[in-house]
């Protein structure tokens, strides 16, 4: 006489998993909505400051790229406009011939150590 074993019912575990998943999504949605409402006025004020800082940075970069200035007065290094710098470097680059890139030399092989 052979007894047949009935497989365990899996639907309660599936149902429990779905309920927990929906509960997780609900709590997550509630917490997200609850906390985002309180942070908006502060974020708007910080966004205005960030936009002003970015505009100042762009203006400073444009000034540095287009104006003359001292970088280090004691060593005599100056900053020149980028267009003039490119025009002064270009003849030197055109005068030199391209050189092939050689492979990196591999180190010499070391003898293998044979242990006892």
C-alpha cells in the first residue's frame, strides 16, 4: 500500500507575499509624499542660490578664458586668452613631424621558483 503525499499548498505564501508587497509600496508612497511636502520651500530657496552660483562660475570661467592676468608675478607666468594661446602653439605643432608610438618594453622574464 503506497501512500501518496499531497504537495503543500503554496497559495497562502503567495497571498502573504502579495499583501506584504502592497503594504511596502503603500508605506513607501505615504512616506515619500509626507516628507516631500515639507522640503519644497527649502529646496526652492536652495535652487535659486545654486543657479546664482552657477552663473557666477560661468562668468568667472569666461573671464579667465578671454582676459590677460597674472598667474604668478614672482615667476613671471601670465594667463593669455585661449584663442591667442591656440594660435601661438599651432605653428609649433605643425612644424613637428608625427612620431610613431612605440610599444612599452616588457620586463625581462624572471626564472620560476621551484619549491620543495
